[in-house]
């Protein structure tokens, strides 16, 4: 799509304590041509469609750019948060129109971005030329990833917050505020939100994350499950000093989701990208789990069950293993035992990952099978100071003690 200048787009004025900015919609292609950061920029190649992203920040974080580009290529990609721009700044750091020579100054003023009010509350942003005169305050990796994504995404629309002539110190202030005060969302909450629309999507299209969320929710809600009422969104402190009530202990959603994920995928993000990247062939249908079977090698122990959509058997294996763990480890545990804490649950799920192939090979994934396998480790006292002093290595220490006892 050819962009002609001057380019004019509708704008909404937003008044805030720091100053006013204008909310506008511009295509990724337009922004790639007009925007820069001091260390990162997109250069259009001779074919007019391909971009090369250059700069020191790309050299430090190419993985991040490529991950975002892969996400852009998906059929369900979305970027509702805005790219924040400071208009009328040149790459040499000067404000456009602040030249020493009057003739040059007059020429540069004709290249400046301007905003005028057309009627009450409605404005028009004018971009006179394709000169790079917009410094990116926030969103540079998001934007420049479009330069690495498929060309048909260049015309995707992006929301922008445009400041006109915003001084450099205030640009730095906005960037520092955004990147220092935002608190990352807890993984457990992320997984809960990630699975909100499970019922609205065919299970054949569920990514490993969505299936793991589904199974975790079921484990927490099924009355007969050993995890019924024990799965919480809030994280648990692995090494807190107070004792855990063995009758009311809980574990975070993330622990179960991540444990199940490791049974079915060594690279959930790659699987998700493969499921939701558009197939451009004429007769293409939405990809299902079966379609991604041969796209990459994955030795996760229950991978075949995920690909074959045998979710019931997968659930039975996890539930039966946890039932055996409940009988042998959790019910008789001392309230101080680390087998009741996050590290203990993680360690047990690690053990499941290692013994699950035997259950599949023997066609026996009953509670009795897992009890037989785990019973030699049932007498280990996981409340010993040895595990308390292990700190972050507690998970591997518990796992290894169990594996040594059961001979795996």
C-alpha cells in the first residue's frame, strides 16, 4: 500500500497533568517509515516491502524482536496498547524547526507535524513529509518487530499516543515511569486469564497452555480430585517460616499448569504460534493439534496424548498420580513438611514427568500403579532441616531423594 504525503489522520486530544497528547491510528508501515529511537531503526530495502532492523538494541535483544514478529504473524495477534511518540524530533537530537539559518528554519517548519482543531473535540494530525521526525518513547520492540514479520501485516493499524514537541527530559520521564512502576502480572493470574474463553474455542485448537489451564481448573473443581479446593491464584511463599496446615494447604495455579505443560510440550510458545499462524493457501483451514505434530521434534512424555486430543487419559494420569501422592505423602505429612509446599508439589510433578512413560508403556496409569512406584519414598521426612536449608534448590533435592528411593 502506497502512502502519500501530506498524510492527515483524525485525532483525539487527551488532557493529562503532564500535558496533552493526541490519540491517532497509523499503519505499521507508516510508523516504520517515520519513527526511530536513538539506538534502533527500520531501513526499507530495495524491494520497497522488506525492512532491515538495525541498531545496538537489536543486537542485544534479537530474540525479543523475533518472538514478537512470530506473534504478529498469528491470526489472533492483538496490540491494543499504544505506541508513544514524540513528534518533531530529528535523529540528531534537535527539534525540527530550530535551525540557526532562517531559510533552513522555514524549510524545516514545513516538515513539522501539526494538529489543528476541526470542530469541537475533533482534531486533525498532519504529517507533511516522510521524514523521520517521530522519536519512540515506548513501544519500539513492538513496532520494529513488524519490520521482521510477514509483509501483509505492514498495513495493520496501531494505536499511537503522539506528543507534539515534548522536551527530552519529559520523554525520559514517561519512559522511566512506564518501565519502572508497572508490576508484572502473577503467572497464576495470567494462566487464569489466558483460559477465560476455553468454552468458546474447539478443543482441537487448544494450545498446550489452554489445555493445561483446563486440566488444572478441573483438578481444582472435581470433588473426587486430591486437588479439590487446593488450587489458588495467589502464589505461595516456598520457604515461609510458619507451618502449613496439612488439611488446608493450597498451591498456586501456575504450579499445576507448568507441571502439566512439561508433560505435553517442551516449547509451548512455539506450539501456540504454529496453531495460530495463518496458512495462506487457498483451501487452508484453521490448524488443529494434529496439524502441528511434525512441525518440530518434541520428546515430552505425554506429547502424543496432546496431539491425539486424548485429554481424558491425560487428566486421568495426572489425577491418579496426585491421588497416590496424596495418600503416601500429603495425608501423613508433618505440618512443617516441604512436601506440602510449592517446592514439594513441583518436585512431585517432576517425578511424574519421569515415570509417566512407564505408565503408558504398561497401559497402566491407575492409582495403584503410581502407589506401587512411589511407595519406597513414602518414609522420607521432608520436614528435616536439610530441605529447609536447601532454599531455592529444595525442589531438585526433594525430586532427587524420591527418585533415588524409587530407583529411577
